[in-house]
């Protein structure tokens, strides 16, 4: 299932990750580099298991938690209405 940012959300890369600005509410979320990579991979059409695999390759010590963490980030961003399925 492909994901994309909500139409009212602007993403900006910053030195240590990404900032998502919700223009409807005026709130922003700061994502670390791992969260930013997750968003980019989602936008490229990668599935959560594919993203978890890519993250596990970069961070082998966290391999057991990557899928759970990716799914938790997706759920939080969807709940905040920042991320939608396309």
C-alpha cells in the first residue's frame, strides 16, 4: 500500500533529519535521520517490511525492532493526519 504526505503537509530536509509542517494546524514534527529515511522510502513506494530491511542493514544492532518501529511511526503520522495512503 503506497503512502504519501497529506496535501497540507510540507516536508523540509534539515541537517539532522526532516521537518513536517502541518499547514492546517500550524504544528510541525521533527524526524531524526532514520524517520526521514523512512518517509523517503515510503514515498518511493517501499513497504514497511522493505523499509525495515533497509534500516536493519544500516543499523544491525536494532534489526529486531525495525519493523515495529517503522509501523509505529506510520501509525503515529497517520493518526496525526500527516501521512495518507495513496
